[in-house]
């Protein structure tokens, strides 16, 4: 795509199989260059009602289509996504399951057969964050439409573009009203959570907003899936190949500048290898430098000013409380970029250990005793992901099973897999997505008692 074609792209809501222009317009900025991107409409109550009505018209027909037909539409969407990969990837870089749920006989005796079946919920409202705008939304769209639901997606107002274009591409594949996208700010999200025509909210975002959504959804007893924030710990045992593991842990901390829900946020290293680990980690961290002109980048700027201020505030707090900062003292004057910052052994009660940084500042802590490090890793209200590294996989597994987190990676940094249920324990969420269990969260379960 030529720069001229890119520049003249037009964005609209995708409602009832058509593009809907908005009365109110917004324009986001490229966080790398601070330059304005494209105009994008912002929906309000009126547009939300049009979308809900269209979904209500589509649902009785869509939900009765055989699952094979829904899967076929989904596969066509996958093809369309692949065909448009570069186009959508360009937009993403600018803005920074298949499974069949069969009926199941759960009990049978001489008098009765009990069958469990799973029916679609109705209309799903998907509310998405800015850190992986397309990937996180597509997971919700795929699960909703293959299970027979209709879905209205609201992207983050910081990154509205790629999902609007994907929904536009999808209008040629799925019937009108099945997959719609409305851009809007927090108030549109709030309206979705109270709308009586929406049966489920699938939300990915911060714990703070997740609590508001849970409260608002109670009025209509909507089903909710909340994928929220975390403060993921990585535990490194004494027997590892230090050079290799330090580099891989640094990748897990710093990919996308730490703006990943399951990025490692705290690293606990056995005291006997701490010095060598620190040295190797710092070397690896220095590789993640500014790459403003290289796309797709493995390291980039903070996506927005708000996140930049949060991370900068944590760096200032480390300085003010006398923490030993090994690398990252010189903050880049270039816009939203923050240099990878490594903090050597801050106290367990410091803000950088207690809070979700969601940015490239990493505390490296030291441990001696296995029970003690498990207690420290679990000493938080949240529980999204965790990693354990040891050559002794039995020991690593034993530590992993004791960690209070929805996903645990043994001898790997964090790599979510579409086949695995993805969920947060404690205040990292309610319910989850992906895998069979994730698909079931888009269904009502019905028990049919058939007397003989
Ligand atoms: P956020 O909670 O600020 O916003 C997320 C979405 O919620 C946006 O679309 C926003 O417009 C909407 N929203 C805001 N207030 C609302 C309200 N009252 N009612 C309904 N919707 C409302 O989160 P963010 O800053 O975009 O994303 C970063 C956070 O997301 C981090 O905490 C990160 O850990 C978390 N996250 C979690 C996962 C996961 O799978 N668990 C994945 C990615 C990001």
C-alpha cells in the first residue's frame, strides 16, 4: 500500500452489514511519531441501539445455522484476515478455535437419559484494550460467532482502526448484524454493560474497569468474562543455564515494551546465580532499544500518554526511594519511548514490586528458600500468569502448581496458546477465554431430562 493510499484511508462503524458514518469524530495519534492518524467516528446511545436492533434481527437466523456453516464462515474470515494480513498489520503497527461443542449424555439409567446441550447466549458486547487491539478482539469474535452468537465489538478509543477495518472486511462474509464494530469512548462501554439487549460482556482491560463492569452488568444479570490485569512473577532456580535463561526472561519482560497482560512483571532469581543473571539480563535489556523506524518492532513506545506517565511515575518512585537502578537512568527525550529499566533488588513492599507496571521497568529480586519464594510470588491480589525455570522439570512443575495464577509456563516465557484456557485467578478476572472451556463461556448450558 502506498503512503498516499494509507493516508487517505477512511474509517466507519460497521453496523448491519454497512458502514455507518458518525456524527462525532475523534482522531488518535501515532505513538511513535505523535502525528495524527485518521478520523474515526465515536458512537453514542443512538448508534448502539441501531447495532443492538440489527443483532437482534440477525440472532434468530444465525443461532439456528448448523455449527458447520458457522465454522465455514469463520474459516472464510481467517482466509480474509490472512489475505489482508499486511494491510491490517500496517494499521496495527500504526495504532500500536476451532472446536465443536457436542451434546453430552451426562447420566443414563433405566428411567432417564440426561443430555447436556449448549446454546448461544444471544448478543455479546466485546470491550477491548489498546495493547493488542486486533488479536484480543479477534479471539472474542471467533468464539462468539462459531458458538452462534452475534457480537458488537468496541475497540479502545486509543486504537480504534484495525478492528473497524477487520469488521468492514467481514461484511462480505458474515450476514449483516452478526459481527459489528462501534468505536467509542468509555461511556459507550458503560452503555453496553447496562443495555438490556446485550446478554454477555466479554471484557479485556484493567482490574479497575473490570470491577465497574461487574457492578453495571448486575442490573441485567449479564454473563461476564473479565480478563484483567496482573503482576506476573517469574521464578528462576539455581540450576539453569544462566546466559540463555536471562535472555529469554528479558524477552518475556520487554516484548512490546512490557505492554502485555502476561509479561513478566517481577523476576525472582536464586541468590547463588543472582550476580551473573543480573549481568546477562542487563546485556539482554540493552538490546531492546528504540526502533522507531523498524516495523514490526519487538520494542516500541508506550502506546499513550497515560501509560507513559504511569511507568515514568514508577521510575521516579524507585529513584526517590533510593533503589539501585542498573540500566535505564537516561530517559529518552523522544516522545513516548521509555528505555528498558532494571531495578536491582527493591524491597518487597516497594511500588515497583506491588503494582502492575505495564511497561519496560523490571525489578530483579533474590530468593533463597523455595517455600519463601512461592509465598512472595503469591503475595498479591492478582493472579494472571507466572513462569518457572529449572533443569529439574519435576521441581519446576511442583513450584508451578503452587502458584496462584491462571496460566503457568514451565521453562518458557509467556506464550498464550489458542488451545489453552486463558483466565485470571483472584482479581485478574472472572471466567476466561480460549479452549473448550472458553467457548462454553459463550453458551447457555441446558440439561434435558428425557424420561423413558
Ligand atoms: P481499560 O480498563 O482502561 O480500558 C479497556 C476498555 O474498557 C476500553 O475499551 C475502554 O474504553 C473501556 N472502558 C473504560 N471504562 C469503562 C466502563 N466504565 N464501562 C465499560 N467499558 C469501559 O484498560 P486498558 O488501559 O485499555 O488496558 C490495559 C489493561 O488491560 C492492563 O491492566 C492489562 O493488564 C489489561 N489486559 C488484560 C489482558 C488479559 O487477557 N487478562 C489482556 C490485555 C490487557
